[in-house]
C-alpha cells in the first residue's frame, strides 16, 4: 500500500475550499448533552492542518474541553499550530499513541483512516485510550459506493490504489464490534452532474491524497484530458458519484 507524503502538500492542503465546509459536530453535541461532566478530553486523530479543531473550538467555545490533535506529519502539524491555540498537539503513529488508557471521552477521525498502514493496531489503540461509553467517530469517503467519481474517470489507476487503502464498511463494522463497540454506519450518497472546468483546479492543486499516489505520467495525461474536454466544450460536464461514510462507535 502506497502512502502520501504530506510534507509535499501541507502548504497547499487548505487551498481546497471543500475542506472548509465544516459544520458543528452533532455527534459530539449529543454526547456532551448525554454525558454532563466538568470537562472533556477530545482527540482529533490524524488532525492534519487542524481544520476540524479550528471549527469545533468555535462551536463548543462554551464547553470545558481539553482539545488534542495527533498526526504523523510534522508539516501538517506546523500549519495546524499556526491556525489554532489552546490545543495540545502530538506527533506520532496511530498504532503507537502515547496517551494513558481510557483518557479520551471522544475521538474523531476525519478522511484519514485509509492512510493508516496498520489499521488493526490503530483500532486497538483507539479502544485502549477511549473511555467506557466514549465515542469513536470515523468520517470518510465511501469509495466502494462511488466508482463513477470524477477522480477515477480521469485517473483510472486511482480507484485500484484506493481499493488497497480503504476497508469496506462491513470490515469496519466487524472490526469495531469485535473490540466491544456498539457500531452504527450510514452512507450519504449523491449523484450529480459537475462541470469539468470546476474540477480542473482541484486536480491541478494535487492536494487530494490519491492524486499523489498515481504515476506522474498518468496524472499529466488526466490533466490534459480535462483541458481538452474544456477546450472543445467550455461547459462540458459529467455525472459523478460521491458517497460519505459516517461510523459512530460507542465503547461498551
């Protein structure tokens, strides 16, 4: 399984506007409403540039929360540290977290589980550091439900690389259930027509992790194909799949 070198894209990661469309975490809101405590310990696992933390710290500014950010990329953490204060950031691997057992009330992992090279060990660590009745929330794209994603149309090998990186939802459900979690998974799917001209900028920024894993030759060919279609028809569009997976797991 190939891995993304985030030192090469950390500086441009936040230029993708879709990453900034972050709403309040309703799962966290419900958890706090059901578990009244004097303070909460919350971990953003694989926090990247701190987008989730930046937004949620505003939404939950009236709560006494100890925010933690954990990531293996020093470059991504550097951006995160410039973005938010009052967060304890730690560099490391998900399968070797330095936290004491049952420390966190809530752990969130956004668009990152596919990057873990030792997924089972990472889940063992999540289980260890999460309190009883605590919540582990995983949010990711559901690549098995979106074979017609525009990325896969223009960069075909990307789909096969993603198959190596992403677990199917049934595997995620079973792995967490076997570790003593009550698990709920749901998929938010949509099909829509998208103009190629609106997609080209995202492809050229090459901050989407899968685009860093394909060969440069294929990447350039895909960019040229997009530009050719736009030149022939400026309003050219294609019908795309997009699906997001939400996994809510309560440790029992």
